[in-house]
């Protein structure tokens, strides 16, 4: 989320099986199935001043006029489409001067200087249902996981401020098998990942008591590293099993066993994990807890493509270290915990989504990711905050972002946002900075 354009990055409760998903506010509302049927239309415009760094070593803050027009169509359960264009117009150009490089000496060039950046125009494309037989979704990723997250976990493809891709997922089921495919950038050679889930109970037994109880999961992911800056390639894979210890209407618990490996030449390291997972719903609250003990190291770690990866691909920790693909850490044990809590009974109640993960490695390093969002009854006040920490106890790097909205009229609201940003340089170093903006928005919806 950090470094993404200021586009109201609000997470709301989205109930799909027992998972909790965070997506931008306007995309979330378009993605939700239509409650009254028919075709819905939505339009939105946000404007305001924005302070944004030059993004160069020693560079100063520039002043931009920010505008975000958006138009969407909601076709109910099977279709939603939204287009938008986050635009930053440079008004005050402090040293180093960059205005002459901008489009028309106004529109910030770094926002639209590679093919991947044009993916940001697609704010949402949804066809089908991801929990059903077939589903396709294209949008910016803020907290994307594939399967159990053994390889791609809480991934954010908007973290780099000069790289704005749209990611895509496809899922389909056939008999006892379910396949999920993920591309972090639908317009360039970046991360491609796949997850195959096989229900052994359905395969060998006709009894419903054995369905969704004995599962085998195989995953693989590869980063070509050829967009948003060129970085080393990385290939990881995992194979695991899941056993349902308890399956009730409101609570499910799983035992987890998995192994993983780094498959690049010169980095063929392996790892394994044991864990448990609990998923439940209680009186309007959804709860998910995962606990894992891991053995990993060298060039492999579970959740390799995680929340901070779009910066770690340049500098694994700190601001000027080796990229994650080249990093070798001690082979040791670690403990991992992930918790998600969502509470809300619809738009007439307060909705809160909190999720976080933390991994502590025995050699003294801690990585964490925490997000919190809320919406008051009727959506009059909305906000979101996220903190990503990489390498605590080593050479830590922090990414922080907050945003809030307050509706002042039925079709008008005010917004304010702030974030840390890190700009990758040609030599792989990261230049830190801070951005802040505020303004007004107007929206319109009709069905």
C-alpha cells in the first residue's frame, strides 16, 4: 500500500469462505455482489494538493495537484469493471528540477514511463466468482496471498512509488482439483505463480464426510525481475499437506505440513514447516489464526514474495544492501504467526478489519506487517493504516501509510493521507521520503 497513489486505500470486510481480503474502497464496493440486481454505475473524482519527494538522493519535496477520476460498472455476482487514472501534475519543482522531463511539463513522467504503469488504469475487472467454478480478477494488489501463502503472502505490488502495475488472478475448479494462477503484473515479465490444491477425500471416496478434509497443495513462483527496475530472478516452490482436525459450522482447524525449496542455480536451499490454522465465525466476527514453526535459510524462506518484496527485491533489508534474491541468511528455525479479525454486520454497523503477521528468526531478525481499517455506520467516516517492517534486529526498514475519509455531504467527502516512500535507484539503493496529501472527493452511484 505504501507508495500507491492516494486513491482511498480503505479495506472493508469481504466474506469469501473464511478468508479476509483487503482491497481499495471503491474497488471493494464494485466487487461486492449486487444486492438488488441489475446493472449499477459509479463515478468518482478526487482532487487536492500533494507533497511528494523528488525521489533522488538529496532531492527536495515537490508540490503536485492530484486528480483521480474513476468510472465503474457493477454487473452483480459475475461481473464488475472500473477504470481510473491517478494523475499527479507538478506545480512546484524544487531541486533537482524535473519538470522539463514531465509530459507536457506537467504530468509526472515516472508515473507513466513504462508499459506496466498503464495497468493502473484498470482499477478492477472481475469475471465470475473466485470461490466458485471460475473466477478472474485484475486490480492493484495491496495484500495478496496465494493458497496458504507459502510462497506469495500478503504481497503488495504498489509499494514502489514509480511502479504501478495491475495484478491478475485466475482460479478454476475441476472435480477434486482447484487451480489458482497469479501474475503480479499483467503487462510485463514479473512474478508468475501457481497453486494446485487436490482434495484427496473427493478423489478416493464418495462420502461427503471425507470431502475437504485431506488436502495436498503444490505451488511454484518465479520472478523474472524485468519491470519496475531490473533485479535478479528468483524461483521458489513448495509441496504440502493439510489435514482438517475439526470441521464445524462455525469453526475449522487444520494441521499443516509443508516443504519448500529455492530452485535457482547456486541457491538450491530447502526448508520445512509444521503448523496449525484456525478459522471461525462468531457473532458477527470472523477470525483466522495461523501458527507455524519453520526451518529455512540460505536463499529460501517461506512467504518469499511478501508484503515488502517490491522494495526487498532491490535491498533485502535497510536501504543499500544486497537484493533479496542474492541474500543468504543463516539456516535456522523461525516462528510465524498470522492473525486476521473482521467484525461488521453490513453498512449499518461499524466495520473493522485488522490483520497482521510476524516472523521471528532465531538468528535475531523479525519481519512484520500490520493493517487496520474501519468504517462507521453508513460509511460516514472511513480509514486505513498499514505498517510493514523488514529486518528488525538487523538493518530495519519501515513502510508506513495512513488514510482517512470523512463524508460532509451525501455526494462529497474530504480525504487526507500520508505515507513513507522509498525510491529504487539505478544502483539498487533506496532513497527514502515522505508524502502527504489532502483534498475533496465527489461520488455518484446509480442502479
